[in-house]
C-alpha cells in the first residue's frame, strides 16, 4: 500500500494492525500526528476563505509599494486556507468499524450507547453530527444497548430500525434481515411495511419473504454466548453464518441449499459445528484445507 493510501486510511480511522505499523514507519509520521493533534484541539470559527481573500487583496492593491511584505501575507493566507480545509475534512469524516471472520468488537457511541459488532460486519456513524442525529449504518450483525434520548436509527440495506432507548439485535446479510427486541420498543421500517416489536418479539425477512418469529425469553442474542441458532432457515444462510465464524469456504454438492434447517452450531469447534448442521439434514462433509464440501449421504 502506498503512502497516500495509508494516510487516507489513517484519516478514516480504518488502519488494521499491519497497516498501522507501516504508517508509523513513514518519514513524516510524527509531523502528521502532531498536525492531527493540533487540529483536534482547534475549533474553527466562521470563516470564508474567498471572502477574506477578496478583502485582503483589495487592501493590498492600494499599497503596491509594500509588495515586499504582501507576498508573505498571501502565503500565510494560503496556509490558513489549507489548515481550515484539513480541519473541516478531518472533523466531518465518518467513523468506520469493521470486524474480520470469527471476531467481535465493542464500540461506545458518543452518547454512551454501546454496540457489539459481530463477525464480518461493518458499522459507520458520524460523530460530529451525532448531537443532531443519532444514526448508524450497519452491514452485518450487531447488538445494541441504546442510551435514552432522541430517536436512534440503525440504517441497513433492507430496512431501518428506530428506537429511543432499548436493547435489540439487528442482522442484515445477503438476502437475510432479522430484528429482535430484548428491551423497550423497536420500530422496523422496510420497503413494504412498518412493524413495532416488544421484548421477546422479532421480525425476519428471508429472500424477500416475511417469516413469523417465535417469542424468545432471553436477554441477549445467542451469538454473544458463542453459538448460532436457526429456525426454519434455508441451508444457504446457515452456510453463510458458518463462513463468518470459521475461515472456510463451503460448497454444496448435490444437496438442496434451500432446504430448511432448525438447530444451531458452536463458534469454537469446526467439526462439531459441521456435524450439528449436516447430521439433522442427512448430509456428509469432507474437508480439504480451508474448503468444505457438503454432500447428500
């Protein structure tokens, strides 16, 4: 990765461990960090570069005899313009969090709300605009503990989840959208409907079809305990979840990927997880490196 890409990812707060080490090896690393620190503590006043330049330039035209000092002044004005631009850019960036396969991370939002981001997921929010609008964008799965306050929105590709203060889980992956409320009241708006969920209730949409969810008497989703559970879920979505917790690629050979599965698997033992899925469906599996093939027995 080149220098410009490293600096861009650093500004986006999106460097992984290896990229962070590479960034720290840059010749101007200390200068960049020092500039960023100065900008973080610098509050920009209302300032128009174009307007102030016009005023300055008009005054300079009346003093042509003082050109020996006006050129340095223009340089300072240009430097200030650059500083304001950098400040505006760095303070309006979105904060982005990503998790890899088989990993989780906990994120504290500006209002002390907490998000536990599940494996292979992405969360984005704008901290500078947080007081005006509490909104995050989610791709993947996350459990939310929302501090009471103004409306809080979780925006996904398949729908928007809105609350004031509550605990809930949102899962949005390819063709699979599920929301479950654990505390408070959750509103879910999709392209075709609006649903309010009370504690224990959920909404699930698979491949565009709405399915009823049985009421659960639990305080948090199973994945926080190291397990994934499913009820009448097509096998292909179960396979996608297996791939999110294990560094494998699963291929279905002569088996129905849309066959419904009810059960669950652990996140801590691959063979046990595969057996938990294949045995109830009368399937077998074979492994070769990071590849797994499912077959009918």
